[in-house]
């Protein structure tokens, strides 16, 4: 008797709405199903939001200014992002139990927090002198400049629970490259695929790094860079990876939409390396930004999708892994 064929994951998608405006994007989701992101409001402002099953979408109002973003949420419900201040600057913030903390900058007038781990350590980018540098806040009140690979710009996109940081940094010749930073070894160039540029966007607690370099890639300390392919199109990018090894991102499919542009779809790459098109809210395009840790055989994926009318809406996919 032969082995039973593996069943495909069961996928559902839900629209999260907006704060009264035309566009919304979901940026992160935790294992409790709380989702954060940005939405236009009725006045056209960009506002940070939190979506919860019982309360729907709400404006976080983390800082006093007009425009705000929410970029990540931990399993403890701690949220990070950026926003206008009362003094006309744009600063990173940390929001915990309803209290928001301005994280300041590396000395310039602007900063933004892009990720937070389960210990409350925060990463992002900040202006410093005439450059933009990646930062990590390993403990409250201490913002460390991670430098670059010789160029003017670096951005930290993610941090795992071991305090390892990934992002992109410019080289001396201005080429953007994926990097891994650790407190022990400092900043390291992870290389690229066939494209000259690369960027690292996610890291899990096994030091598995994902990102994009023409195609989505996976980097591991033993295996180096591995090309993850596409959904049939020319380009793809991996945006996040969880501790189970599930990877999400966006890929061209090889088809074109009604305007003649390449169709792009959110994807889930399972640990057996099967790439699944997650579908849309009825439109032609979607993108997956982040994935939660597995809970009871279920993962949640945050991103956005076009609806039937072509409007861009924040969305969350629920996937039961089989």
C-alpha cells in the first residue's frame, strides 16, 4: 500500500477594512491574530492601525502628529513604528499596554522602528549627520548605530530573539547588500544571487534569513544563499520566515493584468519547499508581508490585496498546515 499523498494547506483570506480612507496595508501579525499596519483615514492621512477579531480596525494614535505607521507587533502585543511628533520631526516609537514611548534618533531629525522581538528589543533606521543608519535598541534608552558596509545608508528590517539583526546596507560603491549583524561579529555582507543588489527582510530564531535579490532567497549559516524561485514570473521577494521554516513574500506569476502589468501574488513557501499562491480578495494582485508562529497547526499571514474593484486593502490569511 502506497503512502498517502500530502494534502495541500487550507487557506482563507479576510479583508480588514480601512480607517475611512481608500487604502490600507497590513504589516505584521502575532500568534493571537492581532494585526498592525497603516491605513489612510477620511482626511487622507496615513495612520497606524491595530486590528483585532473582536474590535475590528482602530487608530492607534501612538504619537501626537498627523502621520503614523505601525510596522510590527510581538506576541506580547508590543507595537513599533514611526510617526510625526509635535515638533515637526518623524520618530520611532514603542507602544506597550497603551503607553507610547518616543525612541528618539541617532542624532538626526528622523527615525522609524521596523521590528520588535519577544524581549522588546527594537530595530529600524535613523538619520545621522548626512546619512541613514540601521539601529538596534538592545535595552531601554540605548540606541546603537550598526554602521554600514562602507556606504552612506543602512536599514535594519528584522531582529530575532537572540538579538541578531538583518537588513540592507550600502557598500563603498553604493551597492545595496543584505546584511546580518550580531553583537559578537558586527555587520556581515550576505552576498547576492545573480542580481547585483540584495536585501534581507526577515530572520527567525534558527538564524535563517530571507530576502530578495532578483528572486526570493533563503540564507543559512551552513548553506549560504539559496534561490527560492518564483510563482512562474521573473521576480520574487521573501519578506518573512517563522521558526517552523514557513516563508512568505510576493512573486510575479508570469501573467499580466488588464493594464498590461505583471500580476503579483502573495506566496507561502512551506518547509517542504512547496510555493503556494495565497490568492486575493477578488482582484489581480496581493502581497504577504509577515507570518506568525505556528499555533495548533495554524499560521496567520499579514499583507494586502486588491479587491474586485481594484482597491488596496489590508488582509490576513489563515492557513491550516496539513
